[in-house]
C-alpha cells in the first residue's frame, strides 16, 4: 500500500473497489493489495489556466477566520487581544 500513497490525496478514505488513477487494475485483486504502477508517458501542458471561481478569496478569508477562532478558543484568548497575531496564508500550492 505504500506505493499507492502518492496516488491518494491526504486524508482520503478509499474502498477496496474504487479505481485509483495511476495504478493498474489486477483481475480479482483490489488495486491497493498489489499496487502496480501504470506506465507513464511524458506530456506538456501549454496555456494552462486554473480558476477557483469568483469566490476563492472570500472562501479563503472565511477559512482563515474559522482557523483563527478555533486557535483562540483553544488558547482561551479573546479575538480583540492585542498580543494575538492572526493567522495568514504564507504559501499556496497546487499538486497536479
């Protein structure tokens, strides 16, 4: 199963019957039992555009607010406390 880890998103639950892209399907066996990689072929993407919709920034701000509130609640702090530094996005990553 360790070979299949790179083909699954983090915190993703899969069943034995699911088809996992990148792994070969063996007759009679789930893909995770004996993970055989499918052959790869190099390719090039040009003019690729990734869009998260018109509300991506709003969604990100709401998520940060929820994280900040949860962190402050666990630390027993007030959101108006001047010593509290709010969380912020430092890096965005896209895994293809």
